[in-house]
C-alpha cells in the first residue's frame, strides 16, 4: 500500500512542470471573465479554457521532447502564453503613442513595431534558457506558487459573484389584463427595430460633420415619426432595452443592488423575460428575435424564433460561429491584428443577413412581434 502511494506521489510530482503553462493559460481567461462578469455568463469560459489547456499541454510535451528538459520547456511555453494573452492589452495601451511616420504618408502602427521587438526578446530569452546549465527548479516552484495563488483568488471571486448574480432578480410588474385584445384576430405585426448607438441628426452634424438629413426625410416620407432632439431613457443598451420592453423605469436597480456588477445581470433578466413579449404571446403573437453579437439579445433572449446569423460569419474563408464576447477576448491576445482585419467584415455580414431575412417575416403565418 505504501509503495502504491509512493508511486502515485512520484507520478504526480513528475507532472509539476505542467502547472506553470496550464495556469498561465487559465489565468488570463479567468481575469477577463471577472472583469466583465456582469456582461457574461459562466459558460463563456468553458471553450477558451479547454482549448488553452490543450495548447499548453501539447506545447509543453512537444518542446520537452525536443529539448529533453521539462523545466526549460515549461518556462518557454509559459512565456509564449504570457505574450499571447497580454499582447492585445499592450498594443492597445500604445495605440496612440507608438508609431513611426514614413515618407509618402506611410505610418507604422504599434503592431508592426511591437511584434518584431517582442519576437526578438523572446528569441533571446529562449536561447538563454536553453543554454542554462541550472535545473531552474526554483523558478518553476516560484511560478507554481504565484500562479496557483492568482488562479485561486480569481476562482473564489468568480464563485462569489456568480452566487450574487443568482439572487439578482427584480420585482416583476403587476400583470395587466385586457381580454378584448385577446379576442381580436386582425391585429397587425409589430416591428421593434433598434439602431443601437445611432446618434441623432444634430449630434452627427455637430461632432462628426455628417449630414444625415436625407435619411431622416426619407423616413418621414414613408410615414415614420422622427423625434427632434430625442434622448434615450438610459445611455447603456443593457438598461434602455429592459426599461422599454417592460414599460417602466429601473429606479429600483441601484437601490436594491448598488453599483456592483450584479446590476447588469438583474437588468438582463428583464430583457429575456420581458413583459411586452409575455403580453403579446398571450394575444397570440409569435416572438421573433434577430440576435446581435451581444449576448443579451442572443441565446439568453426567450423568443419563439431566433435568427442568430452566426452562419454568415466568414473568417479566413470559413464559416465560424463566434459572438462579440469571444471577439473582444481575442482582441486582448496576439490574434488582435488578425481580428481587427476580419471583425468588421463579420459584423457587416451579420447586419446584411438581418436585412436579407427581415423582408420575409411578413409572409410568415400568424401575428409576429419582431
């Protein structure tokens, strides 16, 4: 029995060199999630952590086989992961500060300057590690303890906040009853179109020197009413949308939950289970939702039919289903230069897909709230 325990302990001890790269892969994902925990659901971290751990373990195994030194492989892979997951933050912080003006109005931005510098420093560090005759065990132990502490701290903070989010529910308004409406069969389809973040005419003219009058006049000719000097009830979508869809202000939100991240979680529950949709379903309406890249109008929104548009995301010639949260996370990594190139096209494709599908809604059977 003692021999078996010793063998298990020995095997476990022999795997210690995996800890730095694995924790180096997990830490930035947990950190990103905790920073944005009010806007994300727990399922967000599953896929990034899974693929990151696979990459960390595979990279460590391959490099240890090539170098025949587990500690050196562990250090180098940990550095690769550190660079990969922190590059986007570094690039963004230097966006207006690090650039080189060349002749013919050619500008080298931070990516074209940073990448060669970082690559050069990485080569120098790796060469020194590989040439070192020291066992490097002290550095590995230090990394193990440090990363274990950081990952544990983030995990506890996430568990605590998730527990608070489960209790963050707002009082639902009193149900209004109108039996006469239920009996009506010829009620019209309803379209609620949100041009999120679209500024009014005078703001576009004043701050962006853009004349939007032609678009406004075309809307008015089609019978739309366009309010002058209008304002949204809240400056953030996660507040204005539940307020509108529940036909009330959200004054109780800060009173009940303060200004902590639970605010958005509570508000988003009012989006997914809003009173307007509930009442219209009672009146026989089919609820149709065109999901945006924001999770609040995606899977969390309880509609009868949801058009996600994910199939229209073409990245590197392939259809890839990816949401805004994952894109923002990838922008914090070494993939940020690539994401900058393809994300605009992906968003454009989603919007065009919505515009292509929208005209078909009137031909669907029954009354619709879209």
